[in-house]
C-alpha cells in the first residue's frame, strides 16, 4: 500500500485538511508472541508478530515524509475471524503549502487456511478527498457503499476478489513456511484485484540497536504496483524495515518517533536538476531533445513512438524525446476499439466514465463530431480552460474533480481520461517528468501527469498546460498513477542535454 500511495502523493503534491491520528496502540513487547487461536487457523495467525501492532517511519531520500501502522489478529471475541489494519500517513511541504494524506484499511477474513476476505472498510482523508468505502464480499462479487461528505451514499457492485487471509501478510507467511507465496490483493484505491507474489530470500545479518542479529528477508511484487518491496523481519516477528526501491524506506520506530515528521519540500527533494536549460526546439511541435541519463533501469528503456533509448558504453543511456501531431491519414472516427484489449475504455470507481454527469458533459463537448482527434482536442481544451489550477484542491475521483472544478495535473488528467473514455476514445494517464524553471531559476524536470489517447494512433496530450500535443519536454515512465515510478524518485539523473 505504501509505495502506490506515496508515489501518487509525490506526483500530486497538494494540501487538504489535517489527517486524523492513528489508533492508539500498545508498545510492542521485546519478545512478540503468536496470536492465541485454534490449531485449524491460517498460518498468518501462527506467525510471530508484535502484539498491538507496529509503527514504521516512512523515509524518502532519508527525509521523514510519513509513517505506517500495521496490525493483524483475531477479531476480539471471535475465533473464526481475522482483522487486518493498515494505515499510511503522508505529510510534506510543497513550496508554502502542505500536502497531507491518510489512508486506512480494515479487512475481515475467515480465520481458517485459505479463509476468504468477507468485508472491508477503507477510509481516506486529506489529499485526494474524503471518503469511506464499506465493502461486503459474496461468492458472486462485492457490494461497496461509498460515503462522501455532503453527498448521498452510493452502492457500487464489483466483480469478486480472490484475496484470502494469507495475502494479508504474505511476508510472515512465507518466512514461517520458508516457501514462496502467491496470491492476490484487493487494491485500496481502485478496488481491483491484482496478483501478489512473495519470494523468500536468504537470511541476512543486520545491526539492530547496535547488535548484529539474523533477520529473515522476503521480496513482494504486486501486478498493480510493479515495485519490488523488500521486507526484513526479526526472529521474534518484528518487521524491522521495508525498502521500496533505493530511495524510499519504512523503518520500525516507537509510535512517538514514527509520528515525528521532518519538514520536507517535495518539489526540491524529488526534482531532476538539469546541467543546462533545454533548447527551444524541445517545446516546439514538432520538436525533439536528447538527454543523457543515469540510474534509469533497463525495464524503463522501452522504445515508443515518442521515446527512444540508446545504451552508452559507460552504463548511461541516451534518451531521445520527440513530439509531433498524429498523422492525418491514421485518424479514425469514434467510437474506437482499444488496441490494448479494452482496459483503456473501462469505467472504475476512480475514472467513473459511465457516470451520468461525465457522460452528459462528454456528449456536450464533442457533439456529433466523429473524428476522434478533433473530439479529443475539444475535451482537452475544455478541461484546460475550466479547471482552476489549485494545488490546495485535491480529488482522486472524476466526479469530485468535476464538482469542484479545480486541482493540479492529476485532477486535469483524471477528468480528461474520464471524458475521453465516455466519448468512446481509449485513454490512459501517463506519469513522468516535465521541464520547468521555477522561481529559483534552476532548470529541472518535475514529476507530472498527463494523458495518452488513441485516435487511430496513440498521441499524448497535456490538459494542465492546454497542449493538444504534449511537447518533447515530457518524459513518461509509468501509467495510471501506480507505483512503478517510485524507484526513480530521488535517483534519476540527467548528466547531459544535447
């Protein structure tokens, strides 16, 4: 949960109401004890863990930006149900503003081996908006009641999830069994179910309180986040540290220490400083620029119609960024089939392209226009002109963006994608960096989000800056606000501009 939400927060960098405090938990004893439960329960309860939960401070490039609280055990008074609690609190400065987010999940499972997820409550506060999702799982699907302040409750019916109780803590289950664990997890933001695999690694020796101790090690990878998360667990069951790539870590801390946060200015901390300004042709259409980069993993070096990669002998990579309007001969009428199989036309609890308000506005904007690119330009232009640029107004759902009519790049992109899909145009969000020179005069790449639409061929567009063709200052590294970009934050470098 931490990697996905933190990456989203870093791209958004906004402010909302202060997050409520985490539930009070007792200090974990020096020797954790296994949960008391019948012998026929899942291995997730047999694994040792601190009683009363555990806190971990969340660090980005060694700066404290939040904390995590985790707990798992039998539901009080019941031996047939397991409760898992996971919380993430994020707080950082963005210039003179504060971005703050709280995300809390409580899940209830059957306690037996392979026990199914039966209910969940997800609460969100602060950056991204405020809502509570109360879900009930049945053999045929999930019924989710969505509660938002000042609005009528909504009920959303979703496909079934395959998540089971062992998936609530795959790391400790894998270390207990000394075997890899494969399962799935319901994502707390879009309510999709994604494959989750945890692999046991050789034990390591680590310094804990100045003493070398043997610790278990396991690596988990979700199909949603695609970020290897490495966990280190002491023999007594304490989770000592989690690594999300090279630049983000969660470290076990007492509650008071975990909640004591640094004052971190995220833009300055995470930006990619350039050795010199980009040339003017980078911002022209058509346009091009070449950058020599360091610390760009091979998995990100996938050639596209906009980005080409040439590995250099010294381990660096030459990246050529280009931008041009779609070829007129390739343009097609809408509605179009999604070349990726349909996922870029889907509605979700976040995108909401089947919501009546979204569909009505989309129809109003495109009218009877058949050409998909012309329709897409109309939508991008409307969003650019009608959404106020406001870093203090965050929303994670398209209808909330439409209602408040303000936000930054994530709100502009989310509403644009929703309107495009409603118009029968396949579309998705793109996460990456864009060239800017801020008040300090330093040329740099800043984390940003824009959109990509299929109009007969794929084309990138930026509704935040009203660009119907996103110029070559945009460098995309991920899609749909997931955590794939997390390992690059704070580590990606540009050493030459050509």
